[in-house]
C-alpha cells in the first residue's frame, strides 16, 4: 500500500514538473544539470533526440526513485487519452519495456522507476537508444547514449 501511495505521489510530482526545453546545440550528448522545475531547481540527466532537438528524454530523482519523462506524442493529432502505454527502450545491449502515462502538464509520457532498475543500467551502456511505444501509435525516436553513464552516474550519486 505504501509503495502505491509513493508511486502516486511521484506521478503527481512529475505531472507538475514542467522542465524547459534544452538548447538544440546541446542535443546528441547527455548532460546532468540543474533545470528549473515548478518546485525549484532539480538535478536532471537529459538528452535530446538525434533527429528532433525538441524531443527529449529526462531523468530526475525524488526520494531515491527516478522519474522518467519522454516526448512520444510529437504529432498534434495524436490520441493521448486512455490507459498507460507500453514503451520499448532498445539499445544494442538489450531492450526494456515500461508502462508510461501521458501527462498533459508538459505533454510527455512519464513513469517512475527505482535507481537500480534494469533500464537505468541499459541507458548507461551502448551507443544509441531507440524509443517507441509497443503499439506503434507514435513515431520512433533515436537518442545518443554518449555521456549517459557520466550524467546518470551524477544523478545516482545525488539521489541517495
């Protein structure tokens, strides 16, 4: 029960987080930096899509758990109502699937996961990441993993 309450709190916090877009010149390489959030600055490990600088993947940490946010629905006509969406994260080293929910506040899909989740490890290995919903309703996005180990490592260190 406590875990469900915490997860609900995490989703509520992430829903109120409207992190700003990252400068296009910084895309293609992961960074860990303080980004402004509604509650103040938050350490965020992030990267932009290699083909679309306005598409981002962001990791933040609240109380030992990561908040993962990704732009899936870049098409204005996309149907964003309904249940959680299964999202595949694939690198040369493997694949993980997570259920994510659409958050209207910033137009991203979000979930929470533990700092030692297999996806966190997967994001720190390989050279590239492909992100796509399992149903194929949204476009696939590509992200570089250059610098991901260092950026996520900094987030892990600050998260504990």
